[in-house]
């Protein structure tokens, strides 16, 4: 998980998030099973990035649902830490159910 204040020198939030995931080496390279949660309060953007190997466990649709149903409502209420915590707990729950 990372809170991103700026995406410079890159042009898009998605490009930055994916590049940072790759740079950090999240997950196992041979399985491409990483999962990262990025948000920027200042840019008002967020995403959950998953490797191709992770998508067999947690789909992009499930990641988006976590953002829509948990993170966004709590962030709108100024509940940033609970939003992040609850999102991560839900992602772990989904992962363990597979």
C-alpha cells in the first residue's frame, strides 16, 4: 500500500502505480502474483493493482468493488485510516476464501 503525493515525472496515476509496483517487486516475479493498493488524497485517485497471477484469486471487478463499497464511502467521510484498513481486511478475506 502506498499513499502517493505526486506522480511526477510520469503523466498518469495508473502508470505511476504500476511502475512503482514493478520497481518494488511486489509478489513473486515468476507467478506475477502481487497486489498493491495506491491512493492519493491530493490527486483524489486510487487503484488496486494486481498481477496477472493474482487475478485468478482476486479479479479486477472485485478490486473495484472494494474501492466502490468500502474505500470511497469512508474516504468521503474523512475516514482515511478505517477506509484503508477495511479495504485491506476485505482483500485478505477474498484471498483466503479462494
